[in-house]
């Protein structure tokens, strides 16, 4: 014999409720009151909770617009058999996730033989959830209650008493502070399958009406999007998956991604007696195209006798079990798909930690809305590490400038890049952080110290997103007569010309390329030349890494002055860093070395003695002679050589260390020849066919047959285009008209 059971029936027993709600029976009361509190905040600006005066139950009251409709409509909202209705399919950084909340409320009353009263819009409605899944209106009486909604609820003995029944609701009330997101749901917050689910759940709503509710798609723009996607007057439920994918791709071209800063934050002021830190990022979910989900992690902490943790998502506590615990110096988080070390602190230090993640989409692992915090781990760890360091400061001996820079780095990045996520440079960070460092340490932050802090940070954590370095050098390719400025953004877009060079010389001095180009030295050696302003820049190291990862082989050489900093330029190029890993390529040191310069009879420059010892590369220590001390007071520049002498010197180096002229592998040569022959033959055949077909005459006839608007109409239409798309160029309209041309009548 087979038994069938509808999903909603699990809401009518305590055992089923534990499964659907994701909490044990002992926590059902606090979960129900939290759900009512979350709904109250979604409806109004403030919420109040407490016990009823007679002690029989609890109340949750908001100051929103109240619940519209008849008493029977209200009853249907609190029915366990109703479809899972939720505005949460329209993703926003608000409380809740599934739309199960009111079903859990009604189920708890039914399963425990409790009571439920809803007071709204001057009516007191007593409800009774039934076993058939409906909810009966027991009574509906007029009362003086014009604003908001008040829910009164009581539980029977089947749901255990809970001394902390109001605990989660109280946390949600405390967390309802700070700046909130006031925008619309973004198209970038949906992957292809979930966007189609949103359309399907919207039923007979016109597609244009739904699109108009999304960020960047209001007004006439919604009509343009629907038209461009070819959906005309279709309703949402009529849209196929393929049409939905097209609509999503088209609509995204009209909108911009929402930066984490726009999501808002609770802020440091919520707990003024606690240390505060925040971190933000973006995570991808799904496919075709994936969703790009921005998020903000906030953490407050204070030293405590034991490790404690309260975790929230979008300002309301999570119902899944999650805790913080210590192991030696490690601070670990367990629960909600985490079992990770997130920070370190002295063994004797414990902390009371409050965690909040703000995001328009939180993956969940159960019907009870237990969040999956794993995708947000890096930013959680970053914020926890900062906040426990800050929390220790009152007992610390002093605060370093590095502490202050790192603790405020995320805020600085958010400020200088703005809500739009603009590119920025390191000096913008420096000027933002300098007054903060002065305020907290009493010492002025110097650019050299700041640069060292940022370099160390990037070596450990990888490069700071969006930050670029100004061009401080160039690269010149042989056979192409082109010189490209060397900066971070250039390196990001750099593409190595195919089979053009097999060697790269990095020269400390700018300007050397001009003489080498005039001599055609680059072509003679099939060698690219890269230079910078006196030191090995980040962009130069990035470009060398990029060349090392290319399929074509390349030998990299370093040429530098015979001074202490010159030896370190070579060592910096060769050394591995934590961020980059070991180099995949060997840097060949060509000099100029001090012993070589002396042997060549070049002029030696005497330097002033400094109190600080200049760092010298490790290879100098291994060479015979006291060259380390010599480099403290002496140097020989490359410029001490004449240009002919410098070119001859480089020729000798290439003869000793170079790999000769570039000859590609046989298969590359064969393909190059085949492509060249095909190109020339194609041009010849094409020219003959066009000539025989009177091609130019046909083009002239076709143009003459096309009807085109006059200049005045074009001007009016372009003005309308600018109203819709202020960032467009007038040529966009010309291109549109040309592509939609029609023949003359």
C-alpha cells in the first residue's frame, strides 16, 4: 500500500515543522517571532515585540501600511496549504529568502493548538489554522487601529517553553539600523535559470511591466529592451527559456552592475563600545550568464571571557547553528557550511563577535533557510581579522601606521573608486588614508612607507582590484616600429605579437631604445627592449610574467647601472613573491657589474656616505673582492659608456648569452607561407570578380534606391536618443538608421 502526502502537510505537526523550519522544537517559538518581526520590517519602518499583558502569548507590531484585503484574504496569507508566495524571487538585500515564514507561523499555531490574531486597518481578525491547510476567520471585529499591523500569537504545550523566545526578534530589531539599499533589483543578480524562474513565477504580468521593475530599465527603456529581445506584448509565463536568456542579455546592456557600496551597511555606530570592520566583494553563481552578486560583510567585536558569535544575514539572525571557537592562536567559525580558520589572536584573548552579511542573494542549504556562508569566506575572514586586531588595541602598547592603513584599506578603496567601481591609483589611497593615520597614531604617513605597506599587502594577498600604476617606462618591439608605454592597464591588455622576438632586454634607463632603434639593434637580434625610470616597476614584472606564460619561448635579460640599487633591480626581477609564485623564467643578468666597469676603465662616481647601509643583491656577496662596501660609496652609470661603446657591449653580451636570430618551428613557417599565398590569391580573385561584375556600378545603383531621412529629422531623432541614453554618441543613431534602411517607394 502506498501513501501520498502533500508538502504542506508537514507544517501541521511539530515534527514536520522542525524539518521545514530548520530548527529544533525548543527554538520554534523564537523562530516564529523572528519571522513575524522580519515581515514587520519589510512592511514598515519600525517594529515592537513583547509578551501579551496576560502572559498568554506574544505580540509583534509594525507601523507599516497594514494588510490590504478582506479578513478572508488575510486568512489565506496565514494558510499552510497556500502556494509558496514570496517577493523574494525579486532579489533584494532584504530579510528572508523562501516565503515560508507565514506558513511556519500558521503551522506552529496549528501543531500546538495555539491562537492567532491579526489586527490591521481598524479590524481585529481572529484566525484558526485548519488541518486541511486552510485558515478560518473565527471573528472580525472593528477596533481603533488605523496604522500598521499587530500580530498576537500563543503556543500550546506541544511547542516547548523558551525563556529566550524573543531573542532573535530582539536581535533583528537592534540590527535594523544604518543605510539600506533603496534601489531596484539588478539584472546582474540573476543567472539564466533563475531569471527564467522569475519570469515564470510572474504569471500573466506583461514582460515589459516586470522589466520596468528592474534597475536601469524604467520608463521607455523597458519597452526598448522588450522590443530588442523580440518579445512584443508577451506575458511573463509565455516566455521560453531561450527567449528569457536573450532578454537577460539584452537588458544587461542597458543596466550597470550594482557596487557593494550601494547595498548600504548597518555601520560602526550600532555598537560604539565595540571594534568594527567591514569588507566587501562580489561572487558569481550559476551560468549562462552567471549572476554577479555584490555583498558587504560587517563585524563588531569586543574582548570577552569566552568565544561568542551572533551571525546575521541582511540584518536578521540566521537560524542555522554557527559558532566561533579557539584552537591555540586560531579563531575558527563552524556552521552554515563553514569550518574554517578566519583569524589569529593571542592565546589568552576571546571575543564576542557580531557578524552581518548584506547581499541580494544568499544560497541556502535547507527549507529552514540555513545560509551557505562559504562563498563569502574570504571577506568574512578579512573583516574578522581586522576587528579582533582593533579590539585588542586598548590593551596594546601602540598602534602602527601599518595597522591603521590595513584596517581602513577597504573603506579607502570604496571611497576612491566610488559606487561605479572606477579605476584608481595608489596615491589616491594615500591621500585618503593619511589623515586617518595621523588621527590614530599622531604621525604623518609618508609615501615611501605607504608604498611599502601596499607592496607587502599585495605580495601576501594578490593585487588590489581596480588599482592601476601610472606608466613609468615602455617596451619597443623589433620589426614593428612601435613603442608602447608601460603601465598596469597596458599590461592587462598586452598581446605579444606572434613570432616577432625571442629575447627581451630590460634596461634600467629610459631613452636607450632610441639609439638601439636607430642602429636597428632590435631587428639584428630579434629582441624587444623594455625600460623604466630607474627601478623595476610592478608593470615591468607583470609583463615579464605574462611573457613567461606564453607558448612562444623568450629569454629575458637585465641591464642596469653598476650601483647598489642596480644590483637590487636584477634581484627584484628574479625573486619569487608570495603573490606571484616562483618565476617560470630565468632572468639573465648582463650587468653592468662594478668589477666589469673597472676593467673597462669607465668613470667611477663617488657617493656621499650614508648612515644607513644600502642593500646589495646576494650575488655580489659571492663575488671575489669587497664589492659590497665599494657599492656603498661608488657607482658607475651605463651612461658612462658612449653610444657606440654601449651598443658594442650589448652585442658582445648577446653573442655570449643570446640564442641567436628567431626562426619559428617548421609547422609555423609552413602555415605562414600558406596564409600569405591564400591572402594574395584571395585578393587577386576578388579583384577580378568585382571588376567583371561591375561591382562599383551595382553599389551606386543600390545606394540611389535607398530612402533616407533628411538632416533635420536625423537631428530630432538624435536628440531623443540622448534623452534615453545620455552616454550615447550621435553616430549610434546613424548606424541604426543605416542598418534599417528601406528602399525608395
